[in-house]
C-alpha cells in the first residue's frame, strides 16, 4: 500500500480482522491502488480502476525473495494467486511467476483464480501470460470466457471441454464458474462434476 489515507485504512482494517500485517510493505513514493464499484439496481455494475503506477503495481521479484528470506513460505500449505496481479505491471507479472515457482519448490499447493480484468490488459496480452502461469499451478478457477483465453478457444465451447483444455496445460483440478448455473469441476482423469448454484431470491452483487 502507499503512505496515504487509503493505505492506512486498509492496514488498520486488516489488523482489526486478525490478519498478520507485520510484513506488509508501505511504499512512500506511490499511492494506494483503488477500485471503485458502483452498484446499480438495473444493468451491469460500473467499475473504475485507479491502479496505474500504484504501490501494488510496483511489486517485484525482490519482494518475493525477501518473503523467502523471512521464512514466510515455511509451514504454509497453499499459495493462492489471482490473475489481477500480473495485469498490474511487468514487475508484478515477474513477481507472480516467482511466487508460483518458490511455492512449488517448497512443496506448496498452488491455486489460481483467473480474475481476468479487461480494463487492465487485453486478451491478447493476458493469454500467453496466463497460459504460462497455469502450467505450474494445481487448481484453476475461472468463468468460461476466462478459461477460453487461457485455452485459446471460443468462449461458447462446452464448459467441460474448456476445463479439459486447460487441464492439459498442467493443473490437476479446473473449476468452471457458471454463475446462476452453478459450477463444473474437473479433476485429472475423472468425469466432470456439475454442482448447481445456491438459489438466492435477489442477487445484490455477483
């Protein structure tokens, strides 16, 4: 986070929720990235990003190496990655790949929620990076259009086929998020499993 009001508020909230923030970095030369999400009673929500040149976008391989030196990977079971981080900058992209590799070497399981944000990068740029990233993870979660970018396929492809295509890149488990239609899970060598969504009377925010 940056050394600003947003950064201070985030750190305080995390600490209040019991999250260990002793290793959280405060960048004195960059502002805290912000995402503004407008909820609308009708139609899709409007999302505005203010992440360019933010403190988070300056994440780099050195930050991961410092985490290793401090023993932060020791005793962990999982590393969870999001596809948003590599979209922020070249250095954040390198840090994400470094974190994946360190986790694999340490024997951790690695999961990736694709979280494709097209306002941060295009499909053409995201595709090769995400394909590289998933080769070293155990679990991938994404919507059909996100997995189609990784598989270089048509988003209208059957979800089970998309999951199988992504699985060929290395993950042992692929979960396709289908919104109101539930989710489809595929484990290597197994039959796909479709789980229905939990019915809710009103969707406040997907």
